[in-house]
C-alpha cells in the first residue's frame, strides 16, 4: 500500500510587515512603536526643523518589489500627533507573479499626516496591486499623494507590464470620502502620451475651496497637465500628468508648499525628489 502525500508548495516572495505608531511626547511627536521585517529596512525618526514633526523614510534594501511579495504597512497616529512619511526613492515592481502592497493609516483627533511616497516604476512583465486606506478622525488632517510611471521610460519601455492595479480609500469617521483607483493591463497609452501620473488628496476640517483655487493656479504654471478641485467640504483633490519625473516632482513640491501654508504649518524642511 502506497502512502500519498501532498505536494510541497514553495512559497514565492517575501511577506514583509512595517508597523509604526506615533504619539505626542514632550512637545513633539515621537515614534513610539516600530516593527519592520524583510524586505522593509530599519526605521528611525528624524527632525529636520523645530516643528517637532518627525520625518520617517521607508526603506527597502532589496531594491524593489519582487513577484510574489506581500507587503503590509500599518501606521497609527495618536491624537494631536503629526508625521511625514517618505520613501527612499522610486519603487520598482519587477517581472513575475502578482505582488501586493497594502497599507492602513489611522489618524486620531487633531492628528496630521503627510504620506508622500516616490513614484512606482512597473517593469515589463510585472504584476502589481496596491491598496492604501486612510481612516481619519473628524478633526484630523491628511495630505497624501501617489504617483506612477509608464515603465522604464528611459529604456523606451512603456506600459509593458502585465497588470497594474491601485486603490485609494479615505474614510472620515468611517464614512468614505475618497474612493479612487484603476486597473490596467499592458499596452496602449492610458496616460494620454504622458509618462507619469500622480494624484493627491487633502482632507481637513475646513472649507478647502480656497485651497483648490490656490493649487489650481500653482499647477497652471507647471509643464504638466493638471487640475485641482474641492468636490466636497473638507476635501481637495488633484490629478497631474507629466512628461518627465522632474516636472512631476516640481509640481508636487509646489503643491506641498501651498498645502502647508494653507494649514498654517511651517514650510517643508526639504523637497521630495
């Protein structure tokens, strides 16, 4: 009598986690809790000015996202804390099986978060899915953006990925305020001939119509196709298409200056490039 055994399934890719917790402490915001597992790198808080707001840079020493990777981020801001979260550079999605990145951000009463990751570069043959969810208190404020390249455009590689999916959800007090995203397959010119696309969102407990007007004016002077609007109270959103990465970040950095000024925050300590 033979003994049948189940085939051994080899796990593909990394299952990495990053968890960050912020809380006010001694007149500034402290990184009160942190945990990172491969492929996320070590995390520390830096203070670039006297505002007491820490800047966190998310790193990935492996250089990109491999097929089969599953990355999870959990970020929480206690009431009246604030933080800026950046990435070390553009995220590369390599050829292979579907890779996932899922991020959840919780903002307590009076908290403020800037989440400003660099753009994603989907390589030929890659499959990437991303979901970002922000759960914010009625009195919290948020400025976040997301950006995508057509591919490795310097090598003439445009929209040669197999699949690219993105979802952004922003909920205030559990009520959806932003549901945005796309599902793309390779081929075509979904960016209308441009090489980079970005979206950003501002949420604050205020009328943001004047902010939308300021942003629309700031974007009008950039070498990009862009527009900003305030579709509802407490929400401002913008979309940007650019031919070059430098143009994209010039627009995004200009908007960041306007947003911080409108929210009565100090100017950005440095630009994102």
